[in-house]
């Protein structure tokens, strides 16, 4: 009989110790074993994540899960000289615990976090379950653990809960179409999570149509459109010729013309008033000089009149200047308005058929 090898002699005490430390399986149905999650960062919520993972696997598999497993994934690699992608070696870990199924996982990154879970049928030595999901926070991971495990067991892709995408436009109140269907007006919140594809179209009168192709969005990034104003006249072909429809507004020249005229008239009126006031004050100063009043009194009156005269002269100059500028602006507004009126024109070749002013 060949004596046992040194390697087998060295591993025997390890197996004995591991079996002594591992809790005995519950009576009846064998217990599933879930190894503690391996993580790069020191996570305060790691114990909570492990507990939620065990509870979720037991609930989805409808089998008891053994508690208080301290045997780590690193220890499994060292003990059986394998990695977590080697089904045979991981099955050895499951047999060590006399478990029908073994699950393990890891958390990579420091935010966002990538959760990877795997599981195998110990008897078949085949990795039957595998899933990888990314989370922004460990809190989100803990909250979604049951849904992730359900996707793991069912073999489906994990789809996060629907989040609403903010869709806005400048200007607002634009119609929003998704694949040709009207879904609302901006600003709008709508779920676009995990769409395989779709055309988002924004339409608003007198503005150019904007669009964006939606593909595999996570639903957390807002979408904003800046709509381009269309030119004033938009030609459209008709049976009778070319019809030019108004696509904008020409209100600003008319507003400028009216405002300039009013401000100009007020300015000229104020300038005229202060001009007459200057003449009156100048006459009073002449009369004061010719009066027979004492010199001291004449100087006092002359100082007051001269101060009022300078103030009135300044106001007259400012009023006339402001009035002149306003009248020039008003004249420019009238010129622009008369040059480009709001019209709808139907032409046939070079011949004008009719014109409607409104």
C-alpha cells in the first residue's frame, strides 16, 4: 500500500478544522451556503448586504440558508487552489459544507459599485447562476438586493425601477413625441429607462423641429432642447404657386415706433417748458439788476435766480436731447415696420395675385 503524500497529509487537518468550525446543517432539507461578499473597499454596510443577500437567496430558492458562514472567497481559493470561475473547485467548497447550492459574490469599485453574484449546483459542478449589476451607492444596492437575486435565479436581465427623465426645452410648452406618439409638453417628466431605441421629437409653432435618438438610457440624465426660431416667411408649394406663411412676428418695430414717438413727444414738450422757464428767469434777473433795491438784497435775489436758471437750462438740454434720440428711434421703427409688414402673399411666378395685411 502506497503511503499518503505530504500534500494530502497537510490538507487533512485543514478539512478537519473546517468541518469542526462550520455549523451543522439543519435537520431535514440541506442548507444553501452563501459565502460573504468580497469587496475592494471597507464598506460599513457589508454585514447588512450579506444578510440581505442570504435572505433574498433563501426566499427565491425556497430553501434554508445556513447562517454564520465565515469562510471567505479568498479562503476557498487558497484551500482548493482555484478561482471563483472554476466550477469544480467551487463545488469542492460546497461539498465541504454539504450544501446542494453554493453562492458567492464580490463588490468592485468605490462608487459606483459593481455587484457580481454567482451560484452553482454542487452535484452538477456547473455555474448555473451569474449576474453583474452596477449601483451608484451601497444603499441602492441593499434596497434592490431582492430584485437582483430574483433576476439571478430566474436568469433574467436586472432592470432597475423606473426613473423619470426630465425633458425640457427653450422656449417651453413644446409638444413632445416619442416614436410618433404625443406624450406631453415641456417641461415633462417621463420614464425612458432601458429603452432599446426610440425617436424623441420636439415641436413648437414658429420654431424648427428638434429630435434626439434615445438608446439604452438609464433614465437619470435630463434632456434639454434649444429650439431655433424660424425665419419670418416660410414658403410652401401649392397648386396655385408658392404661398408664404408668416412664421414669426414683426411686433418689435411697431413697439419701437410707438414708444419712440411718445418718449420723443414728451421730451420735446419738457424741453419747451424748460425753455420758456429760462426766458422767464432771464427776464427776472434783468429786472432785478435794474431795480432800486439795496445791493445786498439784489445780490441775494440774483444768486437764487441764477441757480434756478442753470438748473432749468440743464433740464431743457436733457429733454431736447432725449426727445431727439427717441424720435430717431421711433422713425427707425416705422421704417422697419413699413418695409417688412406681416403679410401672407400668394404668387404665381413673378405675378402677385393677392396680398393680405394683418
